[in-house]
């Protein structure tokens, strides 16, 4: 069925009688529908966290995972995301933002169904890769779609929506893992993209995309639906049209030498590199393994749920602060929090390893049947220290979700010029998840070879470099329209004004 026909039908059904009353309501509905895909993405991303420990103990030898198979089961998802990102480079500008989001549901549903019915490890890997492809398509499309349909004063709040839903997806998985087996977790995962594709049929395409394709009538209808009949959407249409008039030509590689093209692309790419090398994907997909390896005070699955709740609360705080404190300030605060938390976690693990080795070397000299009161007191005093890994991970997740998590996605869609937005957003997804693949593929091997402290201290160093990068390279985009942000790179010395609407 033609999705444009469905959208027109839905528009007639939902036309309000008191037009001013619903001025932005349908905008919220369109954003919510798009970010349902991120709910599925977050769910798929952390699927391995409770599943790998369960499959490592599987009685079925065809499904049992050793360290090598577990590492690949984790990391093959990121290869799927890379492929999905490459696909997005083509689809975003060829078929549009809306249809690309809808198409992502196909590999997502297939992937979860294959994992849920898996009879061998290769089926698990195939299903995991397919859900990764869906995630890559969503990563490069949903932020762009939201940025292009939002108004300037709401773009920060709307732009953090994908991150909130991604966090909800991870929390949903962690919570369901307390009561469901790995097969039923996969079955539940297949339902979310099914709901998303159904609702997305009735949503409008991005007005900026439609204007760039010279579909003026459809663009005007989309703006009227998104803004409300009483809004001055005709003026916004003329602004977008004027902005695109000199930039709607096909992108060529020779244009990469132009400052207003290469600078925002480099900023967006390096933000993704710093985001991934901060260690976030390693934390998420290995959450239970990390907690089980640090003798934390609670069971690994319970710790994962607590961390998911903290992440949800912090990303919600970021949504409220995004358009108040500004992007750069939140990135600074986020970087400082992440560096301190990973440093404390690395130091704790290193001291714990030293203590374990020291205890083992002296074990032959002690008779455990004759423990002194001093030994028992030391044991009780150190028992409460096992809460440090949980607190450190919670603080790290809080810091990430406050800044480097949502803002990286948001600014990618804000600073990239329209003519390269589809290509560059796909490039950002590819770069981001290639680095994620490297980290997830080698994390367990580094952990077994050098100890758990080494990767945590590496993540600390990357977070510090991210703070320096923010100070010298990242511009403030708060309260600026997409056209003003583009002008910021084209005419860096021109006087600036902010949007007050």
C-alpha cells in the first residue's frame, strides 16, 4: 500500500476541530513513532548481556558458547550495524527518511525470530547480525528525521528522544531477563518493530527531504500537519526552500575540500569515535560479565537492572537540560564524570587483583580454620567495598547519558549540511560501529590477558581527550535553526542571532 495515501487518510481522520489547540501534538506523535525503532535497537544491543552467561552453561553442545564464540556473538551485531549504516547512505536520499525507518523493521523482526528458534550457534550469529543491520539503518536515519521535522526551540528535547527510547529498550531487556529465558526474550523483541512499522505508515515524510526532491505540495501538507493549521508554516516553507536553493545539487567528492562541508563532517565523525571509545558499548553488552568479574555486592542481573534505571533517569535529565544548559556544557560535565568513574573503577579492579594475588601467595602460611578476630574484622570491612564497582558503573552511565550519549546523536543531525546529511550520517554510523566492533571483539581477550583494569583506564584516557576535543572543536547549536547552524560553518565570522520561538 502507498504510504503517502495512508498518511493522507490519517491526516483527514485526525484533523482537529479547534485547530490552534493541537498545534504541536502531531509532531510529538511523529517523533514518538520514529523512536520506537530505537526501543528495538536498545533491546537488541544488550541482548547478549544476560544471554551469553546462560548459553555458556547450555546443556546443548550445539548452542554452548565458549569465550571465542561469545565474543563473536557480541561483536557480529556491530558488523550488522556497519552494514546497515552503509545501506543508510543510499536509502536516506534515495527513498527518504520515513521509508528507510520502515524498512529497518524487516531485518529486525527476522533477526529476533531466527535467534528465538536457533538450533545452532550460526543461527544465533545470523539473527544477531540482522538485528544489527536494523540498528544501523535506524542510527543514521531517526536523528535526521527528527531534526528535520522539529522546530528549533524543541529540537534539543526531541533530539534526545532516540536516546531515551534506546535506554528504555535496554532496561526492558534487563528487566525481562529476570523472568524470561533467552528464547522468549527474542520473541518479545520481534513485537516492537512490528508496532513501529504499522504506526510509521501514517506519519509524514520530512518536509526538508520533500522540498529537496521538488515535491512542494507534499512538503506543504507535511508542514501543515506537523505545525498545525494556525502556525505560519508557509514562512517556514519559504525559509527551507531558500536555504536549499543553493545546496540541493548532487553531492560530489570534490566538495569535501569546502570548509562548510568537511568541518561538520569531521566533527560528527570524531564525536562518534570518542563516544564509542569511551567504552559505552563494552559496558552495555558485557554488563553482567563485568559485575560477575568484580565480586560486586549484588547478583549481576540485578545490578544490570539498577544501572538501566539510572541510565533512564539521567537521559531524562539530559532531555530537560538540553535546551537550557546547552550542548557544550553538558558534554564537558559528561566527560568529567565518565573519566572519574572509569578511573575509580580501574583503580578498584587493580587493587582487587593485587589483593587477590597477595592473598593467594600467602595462603599456604595461613590456616583458615584458625582465623583471628582481626582477619574477620578485615573481611567485614572490605565486604562493603564491593559496592564500588556498582556505584562506578552507575556514575559512568549517568555521565554518558547526560551528554555524550544523546548529544552526539543530536548534533550529528544538526550540524551536517542537508546535501550530505544522508551520506554523512551513514558514514558516522559506520565509523561508530567499526570502533564498537573492535572494542567488543577484543574486550574479553584483553580482560583475560592483561586484566580488567587495563580497558577501564584506557576508557578514562579517551574521556579526557573527549573533553579537550569539546573545548576546541565543537560549536554550540542551542536555539539555532538548522539553517543558522549551516551558516555558522559557511560564514564563521558573521554576527549570530538565536531563535526565540
